[in-house]
């Protein structure tokens, strides 16, 4: 059997408040979202048959991302306008720093601000 690279993903949710600075619309007022985050890493399964233990990916995202921004006011944490795009890029950096210590690559991140509005970041756009 050919052992190719396999993508594995986990989905998380977190609740955060923000307001958008310099934005002319409803999001200029302080409000909250239940964000949904999907993180995908890719690698070849090792001799144990695993690309990465789902629990390891879970721990990385919980420690590097959720502990810092879940139930927080994002404008107090970030020195950038906390749009979905910018939060996604920040999450990418937090997670990538840890994934780079493994044999896997961070492939894709999807961040939903609402059930119908989301951003996507792909590895090829971050190189
Ligand atoms: Zn908003």
C-alpha cells in the first residue's frame, strides 16, 4: 500500500467579543461571536499509523489559541483590528510555530465568524 500524505483536521469553537475600528457598520459596536475554527495538518502516517494524534492537535490549538482568546475582548489583546482575516492570520502563526516542531505541515485554517461568513488560509499563500 502506498503511504502518501494524509490531511487530518479538528474543529473548535470559541466565544470572543470585539469591535472593528474604522468600520462603518454594525461591527463598529462592541459585540460577540461564536467563532468556529477548523485546523488541518498534513503528513505521512508513521509506523504507528498516525499522521498526528488528534489529541496532540487538540492540545496545540487549546494551549496556543483558545486559552488566549476564548471569552476575551479581542481589542484588548491584539494590536491590530480584530477582523476575521487578521484573527485567522494570528491563529495561523500560533499554530504553525508548534506544528513546525513535528513532521507535519500546517495546511489550512478556516475561521467562521458567523455560520455563513468565514475566511480560509492555505499554506501555499503563506510561503
Ligand atoms: Zn463582529
